[in-house]
């Protein structure tokens, strides 16, 4: 049974606990990337087929977002969050016991459904525990926790795989998330009282999502941000192929490159905190989106022309991913700023859009006949340009809607 009440905690404690929740999915994604070749070898499938396990996780997360959103608003944050983490633990054991690639794909899908509870709850609870005008800064601080994943997870995963095999990765995840579950159960305050007025019937739920999506600020910044952020999904799904298959890096070298590129994403998210002292979230979002589009299109042409080698690929990936460190927290902050009572549903819809597009992107890489840098960078370039178009089309109406809600300082 979930405790009925918990003592009030300091903002720093809340931030740390939200940070631990925010790394559940990134750590789960990054930790077994170096094991792709061994998983492929064990099941007798190509490395690209193993990427489908990643796509299945994204799809589970995307669908689960819509499921958990109303539950988090109706029952409070903790009960649905605890249920999701329990499902994640059961699915992790299923992954470790998988006897075929199809079973592993299915278990990863269930992991995604469970893990997304942590993702959407942590996003909604930023709105619960911190003022709206601090949300972009708090989300940038959460990147310090998310930084643990790309910096440490591939190396930790490689170490675990080398000692005990790839199945031990999921046992390790079971232990880590089990500890996080214990902290949530015992120490996390309930930031949102249960609201029995939130309906769980399909019709009202869909109408609620429709109302949220029709808000010009949400539609513009959620779609533009999701298209921009899908470049990260393309990179994560395609990077083992790009660096280990095409450039023939060892798992250790790949982990080093992965950590270096993650440093760009992480460093930019922290620079964002300083930039927010002088610029609004909307202006930073637009400027970094423009830079990302220019960099990724130039990257795609360079790869297509055969002018860019390993070091150029690393450098341009670094620039493109660094842009995301500023785009993502500011886009989420603007998209969610108009919502209070239904923040859980708004966060769920934002996550669904972001992860749904990301799942399609990663599935395209997994099932595509063309492999290598041109596929990954081509997708990065196209989605960046599309994100810019969405922002241009919706910017004026979004600005007017935010002004009407007295959100000009966001």
C-alpha cells in the first residue's frame, strides 16, 4: 500500500528524486547499446534487427504516456508511478530470460510501458513542486542527472556484458530501478492531490487531450520540439551502426565517443541556465532550432558527398546534439506553461508526441535497407527543417495565446 502521507522535503531532495526518475529510461536505453553485437550473435540476427528492441521500447513509452497521464491527474502522482515501476521490474526479468529476439522485443515493449511512468511523472512533478517560471531552469538541472546515462551507462553496460553477458544488464537495471522504487514509495511527497473530477472514460480523456493540443503554444512547441528531438532518437538507434559497423570502432572506443557527444548535450543544457538570465525560453528555442537545421543540413550534404570522415562526423554530431540541450528544456517549458490542473495529461501528451515521432524514426533506421551515417544524418536534417517550418507557421498564434494567459515571462 502506498503511504498516505510523507513529510515535506527540501527542494534539493525533490530535485534529486525527480532526477533519479528521469534517468530510468535513458539508462535503460544506453546501458546495453554496446551489447548489440553480442545480442545479434546469440540470436543469429543482424545488428539492425537488434535495434528493433530499442524501437519497441520507444513505442511502449509513447503509448504508455497517454495511459498514465489521466491516471496521474486522477489518483495523484505516486500510485500510478509505483505501478509503472513495478511493471518495469517484471519486464526487466523477462528481458534477462528471453530465448529469442521476438521475446526480447516484446519484453522491451513492456519495459517501455512501465518505464514511461517515471518519465511522465517526473515531468509533471516539476510543475507540481516548482513555479512555472522556473520550469526551464529545473529541467536543465535535471540534465545533470540524465548526464549519468550517456556518460556512464555504455561503459557500465560494457563492463557488465564482458563479465556476465548481456542478460546481466537487465538484472542490473532491475536492482537499480528497485532502489529508486523504494525511495519513491517511502520518501517522495505527493505533489498533486487526487482529483476525482478527472474522468478515466475514453471519450472525456480524448476530449481533454484535444483541448490541450488545440492550445496554440502547446501545438507549436510540442510538435516543433518533438521533430527536433527526434534527431536524438536517430542518433541513439543508428550510432552503433555508424561507429562500430561503419567506422569499425571497438565497444570501448564507441563508449568513449558516445560519452564525448553526450557531453555536448549535457554542457549545453547547463549553459541554458545562464542564457535564461538574459533571454526567454521562446527566443532560445528559435535560435537553437535554426542552428540545428543549418548544421544538420550541412552535415547531410558533407556525408553524401563523401567529404566527412570519423572526426568530422564526431564534431558535427557534437554540434547537432548540443543544440538539443537547449531546445528540449525550453520547448517543454513553453508547451506546458499554460497548464496547471491537467499538467499530468499535458505532460503525457507532450511525451507521446515526442516519443511517438522518435519511435517512428528509430524504426525506420532499424528496418531501412540503407545503413550508415547518411541515413541517420539525413533523418536529422529533414526533421530539423520540418521543426523550423512548424515553428514559423505557429509562432504568432502561440505568442498571442501565451500573452493572453499572462505568460509573457516564460
